[in-house]
């Protein structure tokens, strides 16, 4: 595995691969890799000739300084996992390599910026689109792989790709779960034993809505799912909403098709998100 930390070095590597006519898959990450990330690497290896993984904890997408400081950075372990899982190129730049001081980014994220994650994490998607645009520009991938756990992020990036007519195909990959159902996330390592046990409620609430979808009205489903979070003082629910799969508009009619239920909740000090496609 080649490890590069500057855009100039990366351009040389990418140029050589392109000259050989090889297709490139990009898996953008912020490190602290788990089996969810590794499943993206696996899909990239199946679909593209060469897999590039980026590890960059992007400061502009954190609305909370503490969250940025506490973000896990087990870089040696990440490198080992990537080597063992067939990554070809690891791009791991420093912040100064990706950002000029005082740089601005005026991309209009649109409606998705004011809903769900956009509402609770103001500016988050501005930062995500800013860095993903830069990564696409640096790597020039044919395909880029994103996990369904960050479904709203996928929709936002998809819109950006269309808005700028970027020549990259996005591939949405299934959520990878722990045996008890908790969606894999880099933040899970910050949960203590009790929080870890409690965190399964996110999955249980999503599953409850999916399994009882035809049994209750929307209001009942919502209320009963919310009640699951009321019983434990470690939990602070931000939202659990049934939405249109393409627009994330909140839906309250059973005639609607293509639905997804999304949840965000603090478990102790750790903010977790999850979702499940209903139809
Ligand atoms: O999903 C993530 O890990 C990040 O938001 C991403 C896409 C790597 C951008 O920093």
C-alpha cells in the first residue's frame, strides 16, 4: 500500500494509474476504521481496479469543538487494517494541505441543510461538501463509496455531484451492524459499557417502526418509538422521523412510497445516528 500525504504526490500516483487505464475507487473516511469502512473498501475492490482510501478528520464539518478534539485517531491501527484489506493507496493529508487559512466555500446545500442532521448540526454539510469536493478533485475517482448510515450525507453529496456535473459515480453501501444491531460507527469506541448496552435502542426503535408499520398510525408509530428513549436517563433523543427516501421530507401518509426512518440520539456524551429503509 502506498501512503501519500500531499496532493502533489497523489497527483503523480493517480497520473500513473490513469496512464495504465485503471479505474479508481475512492473511500473517503475520517479514520478510526471499523468493519463498516472495510465493507466499503471491499466493494471498491470489487468494482474498481484501484482503491484509494482517504483518512482526514475534517475540521470544517464539526459544529462542536469537543467532538473534533475527541474524535478517535488510531492511525497505526488504521494503516494495518487497510494493508490487510487490500487498499492500494492511502491519502492522509494534514489540515494545512487541504485548507488555506480563511478559505471560504459558498456551495448552497439547499433544503437538505435545514432538515434532520442539517437542523441539529448547522454548517455540517457545508463542511462535508467542501472536503468531499476537494477529495474528488485530488483523487479524481471514477467511483466513490459511502455508507448508508450517513444517508443524508449521501443525498447531499449526490446533489453536489449533479450540481457540478462531477464525473464520479456514487455507490451507496449497506449499513454494517454489530451482532446486537448497533450500527458500526467510529464513535462507538467512546461509549462506556453501560452506554454501549443502552445504544442498541436506536436499532430497536427503527426495527419497531418497520415491523409495526401497518399496525399503527404515523402518530402512534412516532409516539411509541419515542417512548423507547424516555425510559433511560442516558438517552437524549434528537429526532426519529419517517421521511421520503429521496427528499427527506417528513411523511405522514401511509400511501406514500419509498420511505426511510432516521434517528439521532445522544447516548451519554456520544451522538449516534442510524436509519432503516422502510419500502
Ligand atoms: O462520512 C465521513 O466519514 C465524512 O463525513 C467524510 C465523507 C469522509 C467527509 O469528511
